[in-house]
C-alpha cells in the first residue's frame, strides 16, 4: 500500500495533480483543501495517500495532512458515499469543520456541499458521530511545510461556538489576539470583546 509520497509537483489540474517521485509520475486526486496548500509546480510536495484498487481502475488520493486522510477514510465507509463525494465534502469543509458539523447535528451545513442532499447529510451525521473526534488532533507535513496542531485560538473559537456565538462573531472576537495566548486568557479576552459589541 502507498501511504505517503514526496516528490516534485509537475502539474495541477483540479482535482488532479501529477507528482514526480524519482522519475515515476503519480496521478493523484486531491480535495480543494489540499490543493490550496500545495506549492507551485516544480517545487517539492509531500502528501499522505489512500490507494484504491478496483476491477476497472487503480486510484490514488492525496491529502495534505494525516487527519484529512483519516476523515476521507471514515467518509468512504458511509453507505452511499464514494471517493468522489468524499473529496467533494473535504473540498467544501475542512476535516475540523466536518467533525464540528457532525457533533452538532448540523445537517443544513453538510447539505450545502455539492452532491450532499438532506438525507445524505443526516446519514453522514448518524454514521460519523464519534468517529471524527480523533482526526482533528492529528497533524502532519503539508506541502513540505509543518502544520502545527490546533492552536489555543482554535480552542477559543470552539469554546465561543459552544457558548452559542456564531462563527462570524467568534472569528471577529479572536482578531488581533496573540498566537501564544492561553485558552483561559483567550476566552476572557474574546468575551470582553463580544461584550463591547
């Protein structure tokens, strides 16, 4: 099984890319979330992969992070969800946003993804609940660059969302907040900022 590839990025034709690994060109399908963090053509990229062998094809999917790949693997286990729809989901939502939508029973948000209707969104929530929590903590090398684990700012946003604020309010409240702020201090600062509005 091919688990990870590192090589020169030759072409980007969404959702396909071509990666040259020591003279062998690998064609991969990637979600838009991965495509956005890839370097320019000619530069080195590192991708976690998922290899699928079918009677009529051998397909390789690439992901910027291990967490994204694990989310993809959980998605394709859901009945009625194939690799194309799983890529569409990860192109419309990050792995963290998907996990949050599932845990909050946010079917309308999932239904906004092309190819996902109301019934499919409800099935995703039912079958993925409790299975995506571990993926958000995973981190890896994205496009040859280190992707840090979720920062305290992310935890502050999640805390504000849990308190009933919407995403726009939560993101506005953390603007200008130092990256090294502790979660407790960040929540206090954010609540003060929201109280002024």
